[in-house]
C-alpha cells in the first residue's frame, strides 16, 4: 500500500468514525428495551459477575426477558461501561466502534479477494510441483508482458482497479444509510456482521498464503454465532459454499482445515444443549414461517374442495405452500422500494425516506454483477454466495423484508456497486468523459447522502421517538428525584418492559435486584418482571386495585391515570404528543 492509498483509507475511516459516533448518545433518541437490557446485564456482570437473573458468567445465553440473548454483545459492552459509566454512549460504543472497523476490514477484504497472485508466487508454485523448464519460461514471459502493461498504464495515468475497488467499496459502506443506522444503535446484528467480515478476510488470506489464519477465521465466525441468531443459519451455509469454491486450495492446507474444524467444534459445544432446548428454539418458533398454520389450513381447504384428488394432494401440498412462501419472503429483499426508496418499514432500521441503499446506486448495482463476472478470481463466487446465502435466514421469517436480519449481507452490496462504478469508468474512452462521469456520480451521491444526514439528525428523532421508547429515561430520572417520598411506585407496562429502564437509569444494585426481583415465567420461557423494591409493573388499573399502600406514585398514559390523582409531570415524545403522565394518589 503506497502513501496515497494510506491517506485515502485514513480519510474514509475518519468519515466512518464521525458518522457513527457524532451525537451517539442523543440519536437515536432513546435506548430500546434490548439495548437497555444489554447495558444493564453488562453492568451486572461488572459489579457481581452474574447477570440480572443471577447466572454466573453465562457463556451460552443471557436470559434477559426470556428471549435468551447470545452473550457476546453483553461481554463487549462491559469495558465501555467500566470506562464511560452506564449510559447511552457506553451501551452503543461496541456497535459504533466495530461498525467503523467493518469499513476498514472491507477495504482489506476486497483488496485481498481480488488481488492477483504475483508471477514469483506462480513460479515458486510451479517449481515445487516439478514442472518443466518450458512451462516456467511461459509463465515468466506472461508475467513480463503483464509488467509491461502495468508500466504502460501508469505512464498513461490509467486508474489501477486493484487499489480503487477496495477504496470505493469501503467508502460506500462508510456512508451507507443501512450500515450507519445499524452501527449507531446497540444492535447485536451489527457486531455479528463485523465478525463475519473479519472471518471472511482471514479465510481469504489463509487461502492466499497463510493457512494458519484459518484458525482465526473459524474463531471469528464462531463469535458471530455467539452474537446474533441469524449467523447460526448463515455461517454453516456460507462456510460450506466457501469449502466448495476453494476445495483445491483447502486440500493443500488440509492440516489447518482439520485443526480449524476441531477448534470450531470445541468452541460451539457449549451452545449445542441450548440449541436443542425449548428456550433455544423459542425465538425461531416465534418468527419463522413454518409455524404459520394458515398455510396448512389453506392447503387442507383446497384439497377438500377438489375432493381429495391425487392432483390436489400434489399441487396443494403444505410443503409446496411453505416453499412458495419462503421464495416470496426471500425475494422480498430485492424489492426496489425497500432497497432504494423507503427502506425497512420499521423506523429503527430506516429513516423511511431513504432506502437501504441510495437510489443513485441502483444502475451500478445491476452493472456491478456484469463486471464482477468478468473477473477471473474466485472472489466473484464468494460475493455471490455471501449475498444469496445471507438472505436465507430472513426468508424463513414472517416479517420481510427485514434490514436487521439481512445485515450479514453487507458489504456485498457495496462491493457490487463499486464494480459497477469502476466498470463504467474504465469503459469510457476519453479522460473528458471520465471526468464528467466522476463529477456527475459524485454530485448525485453527495446530494443524496446529505439529504439522508439532514433528515436523520434533524427530523428523524422527532418523528420516530415513540418507536425508540422515548420518555422512559425522562420518566425514570424524574422519579429518581422523588422516590423517597412514596410508599410505592406503580408503573404501566403499556409500552413494553418498563422495569429494565428503572434498573438502568437508577443504576440499581444488581445484587439487590437479583435478591428482590419478582418475576413470572410463562410456559414459553418468557419472563415478566412484576416488581422489585418499591416498584410494581403491569396493568395500571390492576395494580391500583391490588395495592393499598398509602402514598403512591403512578406512571402511565393519560387515559390510565385516575381523575382524582394529582398530576406532577407530563413527559412528551419529541413530536409533542404525551408519552407518560406522572401523578400521585393516596390509596
């Protein structure tokens, strides 16, 4: 890497850092339940060595709400909580930091994946295989011609594709709305994506020249499995595909393949009992299409309507129904509206006025496929495999398209777009046309990027603060000031799981919570926290009728508050609508 490439990479990395860390604690405007749970469990481990449920240093899962979170995100949050304290910045720091590093690793991944072997490497390889002198001379002659061509291109100031493709791909990822939004929240999927990109980089590097790096590759892929649920399906498929693409190379370093496989099996072993348990399959059962009984009902109705004929049993078989449903959900992720216009319908993953990719990138994404397949390196098959297999886990889910479950496909989209941009650039015959192309592409791309930033930092927090559970922090901090004045605090659970916010912003002693928590576990393994200390959580009407404890603080929506209660504080969403009413009453 020359000095010019280093400067470009540093600038891209700095841009990625700013976009992910600027106002990280303020936007998104509030922590989600999951972020808060990750932060508090990290705080609990830091203080007591146990999670909120009292389990000592869990290695297979954190029980949390009963959603059994993979453990790596919690453990990665411990250092930032120890350094910065328990707050929004520290909770989101691992995702933002590793999101920035993903941009860096993307550069080296693309460079390594599409970098041709040198003539010296080929000559040594041929020498080791005992090839004839004539064959060696042929290789040297080809390499001599290639060197002349490179020198000629340099003299004519032609761009070197091998250095530009990595830079463009990493730059596109740095400014990607998809990746920026996922990096600025404590999403486990974003951390898992970092490990997958790093694992792919070590794999390609091991294939190229350093077989021992397969151990690091296996370790990174395993970390992704310990971080998020999607890689648990994606990684085995991806690795199987890689083993087919590079089967000859892997056979040459079979010692490291066997060691990496053995190493991986040892590290995955603690997860296997959890995978096989009812709790381990709970999340999959909740979201997958194969537990949708409507498919079976429809199949039975149609078979019955056709009098149970042989043809009806074939055409309306439920397996065909599920296959068609999976196919539809899979290809939902190629919907142009989702990719280029409005993005994911969930505002946590999209600003709703920008797609997961920028509209200007559409033609270059399509052209990128064409130019990618003109490449002779096997890296083209890796990119295709990565993209197509990365959508499989999301295709099995009921909600599609889903930006978070397909985050593992990054940065393949950006790599394809980079190939499209450079492919068109290289096809232009004159410097004048090339300059015009670069100017026009840059202007449109910068305009769309600035529009995204404007909306994200100015309008997005106000419009979607409700979706980010805004108001809990303000409510808890106000309650914290007056908590000693009341016998009990009754909190509505109308917005979800309020208890974790009270633990988080009170920085409530994890040891005391482990001893005093009142929890209820349902038949599916999910937990509902009924209360701890002075705090009770649930339906506010039911809580009021059950508790006659004297002076009580009520926290809920305006329609839940008793008329005779005295209103102390109104907490509003950023759009001005009322989120919570805090009042007091004597019961």
